[in-house]
C-alpha cells in the first residue's frame, strides 16, 4: 500500500454520525455528483492509545464534553512491522474543532521514545508538546488498541471537504502492541458504521440538505472513550 501523504498539522471541524449500513448505501447515492473517492479511499487503520495506568487521560476527556485530548500511535499498514511508518499524534478537540499534530517515524523508534528514550526523536515543537503531555500525566504507556477499515471521499469542488466511513471496528485493552495483529472485540453492532464529516469551515448547503433529509444528527462518540467504557472488566480501580 502507498504511504500516506505526510501532513503534520490539522485544524478542522469534525462531526460523527452512527448510521446503519442500509442508510450508508442510500447516502452514497446521494453523494454522487458532490464527492469522489480520495487518493486513499480504502485504508486500514490501527490506533494504539497511550494513557496512564488508571486511564486518566480518557477519563478526564469523558468528564469534559467540551474538550478531548488523546495521545496515540497510528499506522495505515494492516500488518505492521518494526520498520513500518507510524504517526505519533496528539489529537485535541475543543468545541467541535479538531487540532491534530503528529510526528512521522517508524514503529520501533516511536515505541522506544514513548517508553522513555527521549533521544529517539529529533527536537521539534510537536515533540515538546508530547514531552509536556507525558510529564504532566506522569507514567504513561499503551492502554488500548483500536482497529478498523475506512472508506474515504473528498469534495469535487473543495477537496478539503471529506467524509469517511469506518467499519469493522475492534478494540482490546490487552496485547498492546501494533505487532500483535488485529484481533479484539467489536466496538459497534455489525450493522453500524461511523460516518465522519470533516470540514474546513461552514457546512456546504448540499450536505446540510442531505443530513436534514435523512434526519441525521451528530453523535458524541469517541472510539477510545467507548472502548474504555466497554472494557470495564479489564480496567483497574481508580
């Protein structure tokens, strides 16, 4: 699979919709003439979330509906190796606006850095932000792995308008390495997918009309947050 175009900073509006697969088929027909497949239309995503041993980062996120913060390793390779390209990301969401900053590395180097070897990555503003986050929360380590497949589209008139559909989501709070495969428990019922609308600014009129016609309203849905709540049997006491 071709490597993703490297972009280190994102700022955009994002909203999620939990929809049934039959609704997805109808929406894809509605989107004809407005959206086309982007250059990475079919992708595999594996996210390894880092947190404290008591999941303090995600617990604080769930307690504050206006602020969302995560630290994760992401790869787009279905079966990554130690040399696979990964993205070390800080993702924040404040009142609907998503800010994502990331460093591109390989899996072995990124894991060594997150394990405490700060010499593994070159100095940068993004690395300083990650260093601060790790120091602020104290001990952090891999705590949740979430994997899924994605179908993505972009606007014909404005390529910054993107809609993605995530399906076959699994999660696990054990075997916490990107090298351990994609097994896990389902995050959603088999007949549901997550539609994410990603916009640089105001919602286009055509998209607003379609969302209104299908009576779709945004859902407050964090993949990591839902996985944390589902994994109660594995979660240590606070």
